[in-house]
């Protein structure tokens, strides 16, 4: 009897792990592996940093420093060129990282996942009641206010 309970305890966690790692969409009938989603997410972070964010950041910092050096951009009397170079680096990194969004969206769509989760759902389909509710809320918000 004790061997049966030990065996059932071993099977239960393995079933829970398999349910957690595979997400199921009831409408499309697809199974989405959460490990695959996490792998693509990490890949997008890494590639957006190395291929877009860092190069644009460094390029904008070098360009800004060159403009300051040639007196086309005035430097700060107290801090020198540091504030403008840092700001250019920040904006270059932000623009570079955001420019990689389309590539990541294509990667997510290739496995059948909508790239931007609305409510952290595992399924991107909306039931009829929720769709009607969403449409009615959207229509109510778009009505002009009477003054």
C-alpha cells in the first residue's frame, strides 16, 4: 500500500509539470510550450541589445561627442560633454531596442502566439461574450461628450 501511494505521488508532480509547461488554446486546438516562449523572449532581449540597442547607443554617443568637439553643439560649462553624450546614448539605446520589436513579433507569430499579451492569457482568442463586452466598452468610450 505504501508503494502505491509513493508511485501516485511521483506521477502527480510529473503531470502538473507537463500541464504547466504546455499551454493549450481551446479554440485553435494548438499547444504552446512555455519553454519555447521563454526561449524566444530571451533571444529577442539578447538580439535587440547586441544588434540594435548597443550599436545605436554607441553611434549616437560618438556622433554627439564629435559634434561637441567640433563646436557644433555647445558643451555644458560645469559638466562638459557628459550630459549630452549620456542622453544621446540613452535615446540611441531606446530607439535601437524598440526598432527590433517587429522582428520579435514575427518570431512569436511563427509559433502561433500573439506577441503582446493583453491580460496575460495563454490563449489569444476571445469568447463571444467577452468580444461583445469589449466592443460595447469601446463604443461607449468613443462617444463624444455633450457640453
